């Protein structure tokens, strides 16, 4: 049997839980790399790789049209804003560096070339700049192409590997590209290899002349007839393609170029980034430092296109009051932080909305309460720093706590430091993957901005292993041109509102692929689409052709979209209702209300994991000086154990804690809960109820989080607050979900007793979703799943669930507030992967079954003539009986702007590969009652919350039974 190659080698043996440690720090402390191809706990990606193309890396139509194309244009403008002045002999700082040190001894920009800058009218400043790109994740759950800088593999490799055997780009494609380049930049007509030769086009290999031997280039065979050696002759050469340093070019070539008789491709000044002695020195200690010279020419960019992280220089005077010597052009000493709780819409550019900036050193290292506020943490793990003489201070992604502390002390001592914020590159298996892609541009005569050449060489992707000595595996980009998706991002975007409609088509296509390329139920498709409230799928399909510029293209688009759907009038799923007999009742509503009221307005007050915060202001305002998560957790355990006993399931079902310690790379001594963990006086815990099914190898999970957030209106002194960090009552966020688990336990226990559960049901109360713990309980559960360490300690012996695999999970967060402007809407927000889509489909079908039942229930004497539920601010007063609402569960895929998955534990489950979907109300980022003093019963809508709780319970029951479970495995 042959060895796997390409991406199959990257994924060989990957994705099975084992006992090895699985680090998973808080995203607010270290934003991790996106895991692509296959997530550690998940299934293979259905989009990234093709089974019959082991060397291919698929780039979607949306990535190309919405990120890469505009992003490369933006990067070209940023780079040429410095490159063009250099080539024209004008003042420029970022390339030259302080005192010209980046160009001192730089073989790509020797004195004779520098002296000619601005005196070469034939120069078109052609660049074949190899960029280092990768996809990274941000705090809004967006995975975007990101600029890391110049390729650390040298100036020429990305160009020549574009034509390697696995690239599917042959000699004819190479000649066609060179012909386009000569025609665009110089007005030449060169359509064949022979015509290129006749024009005087030649290639000069770089040979052993680059500063690093590893940058040597292997030229493809088709270049041989066009290649020259150092001896030339160069007399008839008009265009010379070479990546060799200008100082190492044959004398005749240099002379003819400086005389204006020879065009060098690329412009020799565009290669200076690989000859800077400063960064070459840094690269001895920081291997990817050769990305930095080009990155330094660009400004932070969060908007449409390619993401660009901030880089620059900072100065700290230190105790000795040191003065900086660098020009202002180099300094970027402040940084605007973002976090998942920002009051911005997910598709917005936060930098257009947020205005507050902190000093970079404070952003990187400060752990005092004033620096962190309510939602910030130090960001040193996502940064790299170096000294003014280019010695490494910190490589954040690889650093431990001791190294971070040493770097902090070094900066505080004073000096000038270079830095960049760095978010780890995408990973496939145990490999980090970077795309080395040439940027092809030139400057026409008289212009002052570059022209980008479309359809240039695509370079290659390098997958570098974690283990030293492992082999780098190369893959090659395949830019997809599937008819439906291509039409969605091109035809529809030519008219107003096109992006909205394009996202609709892409959502349908993604769901169709994720669900096994089987036609989608039309009711499910309707909930995937963003449409007007009463618009039907059929009306949307009929309108598609009119939303394109080309009617024929619109007709094909409509046909392609409809082909993804089941025929109109297809029968429903026919699944029997399992739990609505217990939940679609007044008794359930009243019990649900009382549980929320007890949890939110009873004796449990200090419910943030950091409680009690030790600053004087908070201490003065605390209701008492103890953390209530412990007694709250004990109450939940006792409630579940009573339910187990009442069902006669003692010894078969179990409830216990999954204990762990709160550990971080930064010291958070002011957080009482963190400090108690460090001193061994407390621990954290998830609470797990395990209800047995016939197949103990698989489980489905219904989860909440039982901690509550600090109240913003109490903390914010600019709005009348005291500055204290006090936990909210949490009626909606998130006792509305915790109450659901309490009510669900007896229902699932009864199903288990009847033998109707095919697989286990776990009810999991997650701790620490809110700041500063930041999804701590979800991360702990994921670690335990990956490490096969799901063990519940008990007085009568441990309950070991480690051999059980989770095949479906619903996490609930804020499910009982009904928006007045969008009534009875909630979101079913699946994570990434086919398993999550199957959970979402089960949830949708449970929602449809509820709506079908609502009409019957509303015809009963108890409900007949009733209107919507009214609110009650009094926890003791249950709102009167109301009509059973029809709920509209909108399925919001993980990449959709309206999905709130990123702001919940669901993001962690999705990133690890647990097949998860979020149940959440139609989240309104600006409403009163979120993380404030009004998160009380005054904002609970009983009819809405009880209905959403019932649908969640039914969803898990469907996934746990034989019929539903097959969809979740």
C-alpha cells in the first residue's frame, strides 16, 4: 500500500482522541489557529479537499471574490506607497529603516542601484512579490485570509513553484502569463515562447547568490530554452527575468539596465526585503522574521479584503527615562482592542466604530484591573517583540508564563522595541499552513499607484510540521469556479443588494454539501435564507433572475439553486413527537418560571468565576464576601440527583462534577476566584448528568452555562456606575437555559426508563462562559473529550465516561427574551462541519413539529382566545396563561453575519469539532437587560422561553433516539 501524499499525509492518523495533553487556553488570552481539513474531534471537511486531488487546496469563489481579489489590491497600494518612492529616489522611511540600516550592505540595493533611483525612465516597477498569507481566526469567529508579510522562503520560490508539477499549471500557462505581463506593463505582443525569445526575453537563474542557501530556486524544465548563464550574452536581451540580487548580476546586465537598455523583471528594488541585515539577524532567533520587512509597510486593516495585523515600534522610557531615536514614521504606540462582547455587528469593521486606544505595552502585558476593564486581557501571546538591535524579546505564540514575564520586565526596563500582533496560521493536522503567493503589479508611465495583474501565478502552500526535523509538505491552490457559487459572487454582486442574495445562495449550497449532497427540505431552506418575513422560497427563486444583470445567467442561477431543494410538496420527516407531551403544558411553564426565579433572585448572588474581585470599590459593594458558584452548583447537583431517584434510575443515571483548576499564563491576582484556584483553596467544575441509552458508546448533550456576567451599568462610571464588578442576576443570561436542563432531566430519565433512548443523554452545566473565565467550562469539557478523561469523581467510585463519543450537542445561551421588533424569532446557529448541520436540521424539524402542535393547543379551552404572554417583574408572580407561540428558528450558518455562535461556548465546541449548534434568542446587541442590572424576571417572556426550552429538549430527544440519532452520527 502506497504512502499517503499531500493533504492525505497531513491528516493521516489525525482526529482521534487520546491521552496526550490538549491545550486550550482562553481565546481572550491566546487566539488560536483555525483548524481546517478536519478538526480534532470532527469529521473531514467536505469543501477544502477533493478525494481525487491529494495535492490540491481548494479556494472558494467567495474567498477569491470577496477577500483575495480586493485584499491584494489593497496590499499593493500599501506596499507601493513605500516602494515607489524608493525606486524614484524620493524620501522614504519604512523600507530604508532608521539611519538607512535596512539597506546597508543589502545586496538587492547596492550603492550603484541606489544612485540611479529616479533616473531610470524605462522602469515600470514590476513586482512579483511573494506574500505569506494564511487564514486566521478573530474574536468574532471569523476565519479570514491574513497577511503575514513577505515570504520567508525567499524572493523567487513562490513564483517558480507556481509552475511545479503538482500545480496543474503547465508551460503554456507560464508563457501566457509572461505574455500578459509584457503586454500590460510594456505594450509588447508575445503570445508564444518563440515570440518571447524574439523579443529578447530571457531568464537568469539566481544560483547561490541569495543571503540564505535555502532560498535557492529550482527552475522548471520549460525555462531551459530561455535561460542564460552568467556569461550571457546580454547584448540582445531586452527583458531579463531574475530574482538574483542586483549586486550579483553579471556586469553586462547591470550596465545595460542602468543605461536604460534592459528591463529587469521584477524591479530589483522590490527584492530589498530579503536582503535587510537587520531582519536577517532577527531571523536567526525568530525563524519567520523575514515576513516582517514587507509587513512593516502596511497598516492595520480589519475591513473587507485581507486582514492585516498591526505592527510597528513602541518606546518605553523606563526608570532611566530613555529617549527614542526613531522617526515618527516608524512608531505605532497605541492599539485599539477588540473582543467578542463588542457592541458591533459581526460584519462591521470594528475599527470604524471603536475609538479607545491603549499603549501597546499596556495592551500586551498589563493585568491590573484598570487595564483590563470588563472584557480585555493582556495580548502578549498573540505578539512578537524584538529589540532595537533586532534581537528577539518574545515569540508570543510559543511562549510560556516565565518567558512572558521576562519579556514584560525587559520592556518595562525601557527601550525601543519592534512588534507585531500575530494570530497563528491555519493548521491541518499537526502542520501549520502558509500560502506563498506572488503579488504581480506594475506602475504605468506617469502613474503614482500600481496596477495589479489579475490571474497571476498562484504560488504554493507550505505545511510545516510541529516536530523538528519533519518534512514540509507542499500543496497547490485550486481556485474553484463552480457554476452556482461563481454566479452568486459575480452575477448577483453587480446589482444593489447582491451581497445579501449571494450569501443566501452560498448558504444553501453549503448546507446541501454538508448534509451529504441530498436535496434540502424546503422548510429548512426557508430558515437558511434571509428573506422578508412572509416571503416564500418559491418567490425568492422566481425573483433571482431579476437580480442579475444577465437574464440568462439569472435563469441558470435559479435552476442551480432550485436543484439543491426537495420538490415542492415533498412529505415531512414523519418523526413522532417525543417530549411535547411533557413540555407543551401550563405545568411546564410554571415550573420553568419558578426555576428561573429561584436561580436569578434567590440566595445565589456572586456568580462570576472571578468572584469576589479584590479591589476596594467592589469589596465595598458586594452583597457578601464569598463566591456563590459553589452552593449554586451543589443545588443543581442535588436537584438532578432527586430527579434520578424519583425516576427509579439510581445506579443507572449519574450526576456529578467534572473538576479542574483555573490555570493561565498571566497572573490575575485581583480575581478572587482565580487566586483561590492558584492557592489550592478552590477548583472549578462542570456539572454533568449522564442518562443511559442502549448504546453507551455515543452521547448527545444539552448544555448551558450557569455563571453570570458582571453588570456593565454598575461598572461604567461614565454612566453613573460605581466601578464595582458585581455579577448580574442572570435571569435570561443564562438561568433561562439552566432552568431548561432542570426541567429536561425528568423527561429524559423517563425515556431512558422506557428503553427509548438509543444513546446516552448528557446534561451539562458549563461553568465560566463569561469574562474573565471566557468559555472555561466548555474548554475543560473539550479537553476532557480529547484526552479521554471525562471522569466524574464520586464517594462510591468514579464514573468514567471517557469511552463515550459525543455525536451531537445543543448549547443554550439566553433563550427567554422575545424581541418586540422581531417577535418569536430565535437562532439555530450550527458550528462548522457536517455533524453540526445535522444537529441544526434536527432542531429545525423539532421547531416545525412544535408549530404544527401550536394550533391544536391554542384551540383548547385553556388557551382559546389568549394572546401573547405578558411580563412580570415580580419573581413570585407567574404570568397568566397565554397562547402557545409559533416559533421561527432561523438557521444561521457559522459564517453568516447574524450568527451569534462566536459569542458563546458554541464557538469552542465548533473549533474542536464537536457537532454543536447554538440555541439563542434573536440577539440584540443594544438591548437593555444584557449584562446589566435589568437581567431579571422583568425581561423574561414566559411563552417564548418555555417554547424555546421545549424545542431544545425535543431536539436532543430526537438525536438520542434511533430515528434522530442516525442523523447525528
